[in-house]
């Protein structure tokens, strides 16, 4: 243990035991060598900021309001960077993920309530992933939606196989899929030929964002961008690197390079989310078509009457491929987060395959019920998905408030690692503003 009495670590069992302390870190070395060694967890976190839930809200936001909501994506990304920095720091410094820390510092009853809310947030996240994956399978291979939903359950076994290959391999696969998504949308936006001046203007906040329709879509974007489950995930997987955790300087080094990794990967996610909205604005803004579903977007990309001269079957196919890649990526991270939350809040330890299968089944059941009831009608599924993203925005303060509190506490983090006053102030401001906006959204909905 460090000689500094203000340096605090807890030893209450590792988070995600099978990956904790499994990736070696070089002694010394250049900045780039260390950055490469610490790179990876940020990619798994960034996946949550570009999952299928983002697609329908970001593209829909562009189609309905043009470039107006680019400023919301920019602000959301800054908040995401701030929160993910806090989450990673919490895990590295204390040795606890956010779920473990919350359970340790709350009563049993409050901890149980927070666990239920968090599980619902994870379910809302998984709903978007399941729907996106099922629709992608339908578009690419003609598999009926109901069967596609059932097939997504087997993604869990894919994750079990990948875990046997090692956590570094999972990180590499995720980064590869992110690259595929990025390339697809750079290509599609380049063909759409958007207005650069309008894009730059869109990054400037406008009063119209606070109007009812725009606010609902803006909060959907925030809910799809700043993801509660990512705070739990990052605080756990940040502990995957192997170094002397009793050496304060090495812990400080881990915090520094993990933050670099997170910010770089979140910048990529920011670019992808902007591309999604720009694509919706450049190709569909002002059209009379209803583009509120993935199938409608898929069809529109090859319809010259809607997308113009750039429309082609290739664009539609690439869109579906990227959607499938996004769903697969999100499956990996969503399932890992379910494990973190279940073990951290209620200390439930069951076989790995059973734990992950239960986590996935909880999310699949409501989607499957909806798909069967509405006979696979995609509009009903997309309505369910948009609602799930708004719920994520509502659930976000439940994760944000404990995170900001813990990382601002000298007793929990130690004098060196507690949030600096400006960081703590920004964290509390983000939590307060989002909470007020969410209350306004709830009042507006009822």
C-alpha cells in the first residue's frame, strides 16, 4: 500500500474477475507504447455511444430538424468524456466498479432500488441492440423479425467463446467493427454532399432545441449518447490492465493513459454520431416520407425519388452491414455490463454462461413479446426503441449522482485522486441540468 494515507484502495473482490489484471503493461516505454498498451477499454465504452439506439434518434433528428441538433451531440460528447473519466478513475483508484461502490456506500434497501433502476436501464439499452440486430438480419438475409430476435440470444455464446480467446482479442474485434461503421458512414455522407456551412452552424446551440418536439428528440439523443450502463462497464474494464496497484505513481499513470484511450475512442463515437445526423439532414430533411424505421431508411437509401441521384442498393446494403456490426458490438458490452451490475449490487454469483444468458433473456423477452404481438411490424419495434432511449436519459442521473459524489470524495478517492473543484463542479452541473431537462420531458409527456 502507498505510504500516502490519502491514497485509498478497497479489496472487496475484483470486478469481472476473468479479465481483471490480464493485460500486461510495459515498464517505462514511450508515450505511444503506453497508450497502445492501455488502448482497448475505451473502444468497448465507445460502442455504447454508437449503438442502434443512436441511429434511429440521430438520423431521425437530422431528417426532422436538419442540422439543428448537432450542438446536442457535441454537448453530450463532452459530458460523456467527463463521466467516463470519472468512472475509469473510480475503478482504477478504489478497485471497485460503480455498482460495487454504490452498494458499499448505500443502505441495503436503497441499493436494491438502485439495482432495479440500473437493470431497467440495461434492459432499455439491450432492447435497442436486439431490435437493431434483428432488423439487420431481416434486411440482409430476409430472416423474419421474430426469428431474428430469437437468434440474438445466441450472441451470448459468441461472447463466451471470445472470452476464452482473451480480453485483448475482444478489444481488437470491437475496434475492427467500429472501423467498419466509421468507413461506411464517411462514404455515405460524402455521397450525400452536405452543406459544410450548415454543419458548422448546427454546432452552435439554438433556442429552438428547447421547444417540445426538439427537446424530446434532443433528450433521446442524450439518452442514446450518454449511456448509464457505460459508467458501470468502464469502471470495471479499466481494471483489466496489470500493474502494481499499490504503487501510487503507477495508478496515476493508469488513470492518465486510460483517460487518453477513453477520449480518443469517444471522439470517434462523436464523429459517427455526427455522420448519422448529417446523413439524415443531407438526404432526408424536408422530405414528406416517414423515415422513422430502419427499413424505411434502408429503402430510402436506394430510392432516387427520396435520396436523389446518389441512391443505390449498395448504400442500403452498407447501411444494413453497419447496423449488424453495431448490434454485435453492443451485445458484447451490454452483456458484460449486466454481469458487473448483477454481481456488484446483489453479489449474485452463478455460472458465467447462466449469468450472461439470464441477462440477455431479460432484454429479449419484451422485444420478442412486442414482435409477436404486432406480428413483426417494425414501426411498433422502433417506437419501443425510441422510448427506451428516452428512458435511458431519465435513468442517467441515478448513475451520475453517485459517480460524481464518490469521485469527489477525498475519503473514497484519496487527496491526490479526488476530482479537482472544476471537474466536480462540471460533474454536478451536468447532473443537475440533465435532471431538470428530464423532469421537463416527463411533464411534457403527461
